[in-house]
């Protein structure tokens, strides 16, 4: 039954001992997992901060450009400038592979930093920010214009309207897409090994190189990612249901 | 504000789209006095909604002047949000805030903009909800209500700001026929209480019964203006005759 894995090789129990118990190699997996979680968590926060700012600029521009253009003045020029910067950022980040961005961050931009982990946090955060920004923007644009007008007609300005009416509805609308982006981010950090970080994937690969036994470490790594993603999916589902209960 | 004072005054109002190719409003002059119920009728696309939405600057006019309580409000130096607090608006699509329950919908603007305490705002809200017979829906969300109920709540939400004038943009056009009556009844009641109202509608019976003046618009101008009974009995212009022969 087990022999389809390695014909006439060691039993699963022996493989397990070889890969994880001998030389305390399980600690590599634990360290790698911690690195993966650290990078993901910080990148997530950076990504959300960048995403919120970029989405705010882009949607403010789209919603106000006509009235502001009519009024003229410095405000319009400033908004145009920031909108152009945001668009450039989105184009560059979404137009180049994540691994190339990581290499550029590590070997060029932050080449003086010896520890790769903070570089990876920043690099993945900047990358994720671009996608989060577009998710938020799509959410803001998806809220019916009538909601916006009703709030303005009561006397609320642009920002209070966003705060009390539009953003709460937009957030609910984008939660599934945002969850998806977080899942992608967790898995994308598996390229951190390119810049000498021992994340979960690299840990598994190092064990494979040491023991010449691929099955155990790689399957273990895959199962850990799978568990993480399932856990996140479950949490997001719970949050989504709780937000929806408000309405029904 | 005394009866017969001019509340809203519009001079030479024009609204062009696409650089002047589409003339939604092509020179409208009009005065609305305190206590009046002005009903605006006309074929679809005649500019009546654009005109109404210009009165609180949801549409920015291309040219012309709008005065509210003696102050020119389409001036870049004016804080339009302060004036909008006194101009209530009711929309065709109700536009209740979907993320808030009914009580929150009604109390949001009074607490945030008029700085009422939440106890005060809630008491006012419940009084108003009682007046329209919907006090039992205070804790419900908009998605749980019928169209007629939503529109009555929307009227209450606008009234909670204690406006000097109420604008109605086809308030019954999106309703199932059996719900039109309950909304018109609330509006009738409001007119009897002395509220100044500007109503864009297709309900000719309502216009005749409740209106103190009828404006008939076509092609972006006011073609005819008269006391309702006289207007409906003997329209002067050929265009008004054609229109009434189609809708009555």
C-alpha cells in the first residue's frame, strides 16, 4: 500500500524519522513556517496601508475630477499629480513578476541590508498593495451612486460620506476578493528562498537536499500551506457571514 | 422664514452636456416661495429632474444663478454642505443607506451634522417614524422593507434635518402601483403642515389636488406656469395640450 511512494524504499515511519526527527530537522520546518508567517503578516499590513491610500487617491480623482476641474485651483493639480503617481505604481507592479521585484529589492534597492526578511516584507507588501488598491477601488466604485448622492444631499461632505456610507458598504463587497488576495500572498512568499531566506518552502527543500528523500518534506510543506489557507478561508467566511447578518 | 418669502430663486439656469451638444436646461427662471407646493411636470427628458437636482447642486449648472434664502449657492466660495442641510431631498430610488438600520438612517445626519445628542435624535426619529406609521421598523434594515416603506423612511430621513424646503424627484415612479398611495398620503400630509415642496412627478391627480402651482417643462425650458386647476382645465400652450392629452 505504501510502496507506490518509493518502491522497495524505507517505510513511511523510517522516512518520517529520517526527515524530521534526525538532526532535529523538524525545527527547520518550524523556523521556516515562522518566517513565512512573519513575512506574510507584515506584507499584509503594508499592502493594506498602500492599498487604502492608492484606492483613496484613485477613487477621489474619479469621483471629483469633473467638479474640481470646473473649480480649478491647486487642489485639482495636486490630485492629478497623485493620481498619475498611483497609476504608474500600479502599472509597474502589476506588469512585472513578483520574483523579479523581490530580486530588485534585495540586490539593488536594499543591497546594504544583510537580512532578507525585512526586504521580503517590504517587497511583498509593495506588490500586494497594488492588487489591494484595485480591489478597494472596485469596491468603492461598486457602491451605488445614489447612496453617495443621498448622503451629500443631507449635507455630508465627500470624506464623511465615504466614511459613514460608502466605505462600510464597499468593504463588505470586496471581502471575498480581499481574502483571495491574502491567500495568494501567503503562497507567493514561497519565492523568498530566491534571496536566501529560509521560509517554509526553502526549509522543506533544504531537508530534501540533506536527506535525498523528497516525498516527506515536500508533501509536509504542501500540507502546511494547505492548512494555513483553509484556516484563513474559514476565518474570512465567518467574518463575511457576520457582516451579512447585519443586513438580513 | 415667513410665508411668501422667496426661498429659492433661479435665474437663467443652463445645464449643457458634451460641450453644449446636449442642452438639458436652456435658460430657466423661477421663484419658489415659502409654503408653496410647486409641481413640475413634462415629458421625459424635458429637464425637470436636472432642474430639481440643480436646486441643491447635485448637478452643477453650466450657467445661471441659484439663490437659496437670499444667498447665491452656486458660487465656489460657498460651503454648499451647510445649505444642503436645509434642503431635503427624496429620490426616485429611495437611496436609504444599506449599511445602516432604519433608526440609524434617520439619525445619522442629525447627530453628525446638527450635533444633536443621540437620545434627542432618536426621539425625533421615532416621532417622525410614528407619523408615517413605521415606528415598528426602526431596527430593520432597508433590504427588509417594501418600496413604499423605504420611500416613507427616505422622507423621514430628510425631515429629520428640519429642512426649509423638500425636493422630490419622481418619488413614486419606482413603486408598485399599490404602494403609490401610501407615499402620496405622507406627502399630502406634509403639504398640509405647510412644508415648502418642489415635486417632480407623473402623478397628475396629486399635482392637481396638492399643488399650489404647476410648472410645465419641455426641451429644457419652462413652457407654461399656472395654478393647477386652471392648468389642467385649460392649458394655454399647444405643447402642454399635447402632453396632457397623452397622460390624462
